[in-house]
C-alpha cells in the first residue's frame, strides 16, 4: 500500500475543489478565491482531537493576522476518519470560536469522505455536496461570506439546487469524480 504525502493530499483536495465544488457551482463563491490564490490548503499532522483543536486554533489565529488568506481548508487525514466522531468534533470547533472570541468572525464548514446529512441514506447522491477526499475543516470569514451572499441572487436556493444537481449526476458519477481526485487525475470525465 502506497503512502500519500501531504502535497498529494493537497493536490487531491485542490482537484476536488476545482472538479466538484467549482465545476458544479456548489459554492458560487469558491472559484473567485481559488483563482486569486487566496485559499490556504494545509495538512494537519494531528493524530488526536486535542492536537487537531490546537491546529485549528493556530489556523484561526493566522487568518486573524493574514488578510491575504481568504479561507483555509484544514485537511486532517490522520484523525476523525469516522464521520460520527467527526460530526461530534464540530461542537468542539464551534466552542473554540467562542473561546477565542471569534464567533461571528469565522465559521467552520464541514467536509468528510463519509459525509451524511440527517435524514439521508449513506449512498444518497446529495451527500456528495459535502463529501471530500479527506476529512477537513473549512474556515470561512463571516464578513466575506455575508458580502458574497448579499451580492448573489436567491442565495437561499443554493442548498436545494446543489441537492438537485447531485441527484442528477448520480452517486456513481460523484463517487468516480471523488476517486479520480484521490488518484490526482486532473483529466477526470465530467
């Protein structure tokens, strides 16, 4: 079994952002920041939740002082592989925002290879709106998100449109796209 290094994980994640998130317009605001090179991709070395929480605090502090970074994808492949444990960890991430007095300044969005929305089955295509090559925490600036939302028509329809899009694509196609990203296959068929 081959070992995947950090740069390969970042490349797989970048491909996922390009070939899934941007290509299907799941987040209408993602392309602009990707093109401007304002997305920070970082691989956590954490093997436990406490260390991941420390690294999350570090990334939030970095966002606070470096305005050239619009958003961070904190990829954590060595911890929280189980989606339900990951989901429980999100409460700790939200509490960290409160503890750092950053609630309302940043928010943490969640992406995981086994992501499953409540009320769905594990193999429902709509889960692919939040399925990523590796578990990750997406750190977003609230002000930027609010500005983008204010300038985007019918922003409330984005989740519904995304679900419809994923269902149209089908689970097999979405699974193949995600697997292609993991193989670092930039020529994946859409």
